[in-house]
C-alpha cells in the first residue's frame, strides 16, 4: 500500500495533533520555551492487555504548530529537586526529541505518523537518530506501557517491510540500538552530575530545503533528507511538529526540562500560544 503525506488545513491539524498533544503517562508543566516532562515507571506497569510491561513511553507536543522547520533545545535531567527529593533515577531510560512529525495516510485512508527521533540514554552517554515510519495513530494512546523494544513494535527498515512500523538509522550505525559514537551528558563527571544533572543540547537545522541536520552538543551526528510536499515547495522548507519523548524503563523515573532557543527555532513555533 502506498502512503502519501497528508497536507492538512490548520483546523484539521488542531483536531489531530494539537487536540491530542500527549501520548503516554507523562506529566508536564511550563510554557513552550521551557517545558518540564516527567515520566515515572517505578510503579506497577501494565500493557493494554493487562500484562506486565517493561517500558513506559510518552510523547508530548513541544510545538503546537506543525510548521516547525528547525529547533535547538537544551535538555536537563536534575538528579534532585529543590526539596532534595530524588526526581531522576535512571540506568537505561531514554529521553529525546521527535521532529518533522507529520500525519500520513495509506490507500485505505488509515492514519499513521512519520517522524525522526533523537534519543539519548543519559546514564551511558549513548544516542540514536532514527527515522520512524508507519507508526499507527490508533496505537499512540494515553497509555504506552509495553514490552516492545521499539515504538509500536517497529523493525529495522528493509525493502520487504515498507508497509510495517519500521525505523531507519540516520546516525551511521550498522547494528545495535545505539550509535558507536558517544556524547557527554555529565554521566562520567560525578561532581557536575550532582550539581547540574544530566544535560545535553539537541540542534536540528535545515540550510537546504528538505535536508535536516542533527547535532548534539554542537557536533553534527546525523542527517535526514526527504521530498517536499507541494506546500513545502512553495515555502521552500520542510516542516512538521515537534514532540518531547521519553522511554522510562521499569523501576526508573526522570524529570526533564526542555529549554528551547528562540533565536534558533524557526517556523510558526515562535508564534504559538503557550499551552
């Protein structure tokens, strides 16, 4: 089945993405330029069928607009809050940013999400940059507790699984879950970790229309190219919605702050109402 990118009017976008700006059990607060994202998997995790689950995932909209074409955001996970309470206790959890999020439809008019995910495992300085396709809108629900090792049970993309939930590496890895390159999140510096928490900066730029470049802490680590829709060709840039993402492993929890740079974020993101 051939999928096509759906060009949706602003009113329709409000009903699809913004009207359901959160998938999963995350708690959020703040305004668009400084959003807090909390995910707690220390309790009894159950999947949609009532079975024990290994992960609790969540997506929360960072931009109400689906026309964000570039963004830079600093992600920080403090270990303790101002009351000296532990708010982040992780070993294998992942925190990240999904960009170029857009709705697609197949020949039967079933809706899916496609996006690029920059995921970081702070405790080990590992990361991945992956393109996700065919992520069923029906399966992005309020609860995303699951045993799936990848979102929606996605598998590595091949020529024979074009209609399945799948991912494609954009960070150069040939196997394994994470890139062979590592980044600095303060994980190996106990003093800075205690004072600042885990922290890193994700930048998504687009100097050439349709070509996104992803950097972490100022180092370019991945690239994503795609064709432009008719509207994007007219606007001379690709764009989509931006989501915060978290995957808390069972028994772990974190509190993450996303502070986005107004000068390095383009599209309609800067004109959105706080939400």
